[in-house]
């Protein structure tokens, strides 16, 4: 059976324990500092997930995440970020850069493995394969792709999952706290404010492709994906 491949991008020796734990769980781990070699490993191997260490002393990890998410080849690659930064603004900055999950160090190897497995399940998809069409948007859950007309829109796995949930349940108001579990699951602690960050990013991408105003903010409640009038 083919082992799933994880790229562990870090600049300190402490992550060697995590690398060993991931190997023991059955993953194939490529361990490297941030830089050209990390990009080489991504290019030469079918990496399934990136674990990215963000040290408090630098911002290279944020820049690396932004680089991956701006690449058409790696935009959908899930990123787990590890950091010793504890401020909420730091976590939001990571999500703004495209990170899909965030863990504050010190890291429990068992929790890391559990959350990686949850991320990969979301990435691979465990729902019945089908297509959702609303207006000129077509969401293909089998290929994990979204099209606006003939244009393919790049979203991170967590953005895709959030948009998929909203499109499956249109014209309903969803509170922020109610969006957390179907997107991240019960085992991951995410602030409600993170939903706002992701919704803002999704809206920008949709607006850039002629799909403005589909996701409405319902003041004091949450969000609603509204089907255009022509769809009635």
C-alpha cells in the first residue's frame, strides 16, 4: 500500500521527534529547512501534506505558505502550521497566508497525527461524489475543484470545504459556530473569527471571477449562500 507523503519544513532539531512519530504512524516523511530544497522536494515527490514550523524569530514560514498557495500546482496542498506564537493575530495571519490548521507548541505527537489524518480525510473527500451547480458556479466534489464558467478557481482544502458546505445548504443562515464542526471537525479548536477570515478570502476569489454577492453577511448571526434570482 502506498504511504502518504508529508513534507516537514522546519529549521530546528526539535522536529526530529515529530518526524519519527509520523514515520512510525506509517507516513513517508521528507524533512528539510525552508528554502530551495523544500521546493525541490515538492517538485520531485507527490507530497500529500506540508507540516510547516513557524519560529517566533522569523517570518519565512508565512512567506513559504503564501508562496505555495499562490502556485497553481500547490494551491490545494494542505498545510499544517506549528508555532510557538500564541497570539490570536498570529494565528489569523497564518490563516490569511493559506494555512489550513494551526497548532501551538509544545506539540503532542499523538494530536498532530490525529489532526493530520483529519486534514487528509477532508482533502481526499469522504462524501458521495457529485457536482453542485449554482449560477455559473460548478463545484466538483470528486475532483475537489470549483469552476466559474470555464475558469478553475484555486482554493485551499479548508476554503473548499467551507464553500462546499455553504453551497450544499443555500439560502440558510449559518452561525459561525455552526460552520466550525462540518469544516474542521470536533477535535480542532478554531476561533469563530477564523471563519470571517476565510469567508473574506472566498468572497474575493469569487468576486474576481464574476460571482459577487453570493455569500451574504447576516448581521449578528452569520453567513448565507444565496442562490441568484434566476435560479428560482
